[in-house]
């Protein structure tokens, strides 16, 4: 069976928007954000009770409403801005989710938002910037863009009619965000933008794995019975003893000299039995490399 015959790679070769059917973390984040934004519009936009409850507010965080360090990333500030945010999240986020896994990407997105708005709170607490109210996912999105650009710096994207490398796009995004902070219609100070970009840079540079810091939920995977290997009965014409049943030992580790496709098959079998969360970072990287290899073969 060739590498292109496997279900995993047939799924990887789908069109851009076909992956909505998988309902990964990125799709769920967009769906939740869309639902909240529709509720905002239905309850008087910026004056919505949702905004009053979930937006970052220095004075209210200072008296203990710490959830406001996380909830602003699910709020929107305008239809055009919101559409651009969701497109950016889908474009870059879905690629990083494939690389890091569902759980790790979700923790990264939430941690980037919390870190950014916490940095804003500390800057206002220190008197660097005046206290205020802020909302929007851009600090977390900047973290996503920075990590994406670090992994794929030489990929090109079409910006209007100009093709530019991803690294330049990320620099432009960060620059425009920081320079435009505090301008008309901008609800996020520069400190949160800078913090988001720095979080992404440190996440990539030091290879942080947030999943290891958060305990996993109990697995519902049913324990499989241990296999027993029974040798066939020998020919009675021979005077050979019948070997006893031998209990199968633990699986052998995958050697570096094992064929690439065989290693991929073994990892895919592990995914089918125990799910993606059972994979190690090395196994995720191998699957990602195989997926990229197949995509190149299809072009």
C-alpha cells in the first residue's frame, strides 16, 4: 500500500474549506466566536451585556474579576475586523493545530490571550499606560502568526495582488498592530500586542509544550486484552515437543533504520486505537512530515 492510499493522507489532501467537516479546535473556536459576536450584535453591539461581562477592564480585574484576562479573545469589535480575525485564525490556526495537535493548540491559543491581557494589566498597574477597557482576539492571533512564520518563513501568501513571504506578513501584522494601537476604533493598547508577539516567539524558540503542564482527562479507551501467541501443532511423525503458549511481550521500539512508510503505518495504527493525544512530539512530527511529503507529491 502506497503512502497516498492511506486514509490519513487522503484527508490531508482536501480542499481548504473541506476541513470544516472535521470540527477540530480551530473550527470550534471560530464557531464559538461567531456565536458570541452574533449575540453581541443582537444586544446592542459595543454596549452589549456580553461586552460588559467579558471585556478586559483594568478596574474590575483589579478587584478580582480575573476571567476578564481570557474572555476578551472571544469578543469582536467590528464586522470587517471580525471577519479578518476569523480568516486569520482559520488560515494559520488550522495549520498549527495539525502540527501540534488539538489539545496543545487550544492551550496555546488560550495561554497567548491570557498572557497578553495580563501583560496589559501589569503595564497599567505600573502606570506605563492609563487604565482602560479592551477586547478582541488580536493579541492571541499575533502569537499564532509569529509561530506560523517561524515554522514556514519562506511560504508565500497572496495579499491582494502581491505575493509576499509569510515572515514579512507577520512583521507587517505586528507592526501595524503596534503602531495602530490607541488609534480610532482600536480597543487594545500596544502592550497586549507586543506581549502576544513575544509569547509566540518564546513558545517557538524554547519549544514549550503546554500539554505537559496540564493533567490529562481520564481516557475512556477500553483496555484491550493481552494477546497470546500459540504455535501450530507439530507433525506427529516428528518427535518434536509441542511448544507451550507464549505470552506476547511489549512491542519493539521503532528503529531509525526501519522504512519510513512502516514507521508511519505503526503510528497511524496507534492513532486509530488510542487517539491523537497518545502520540509523542516525535511521532506527531513524523506524521506531519509525511503529510507535507504527500502534499508535495500531489502538486
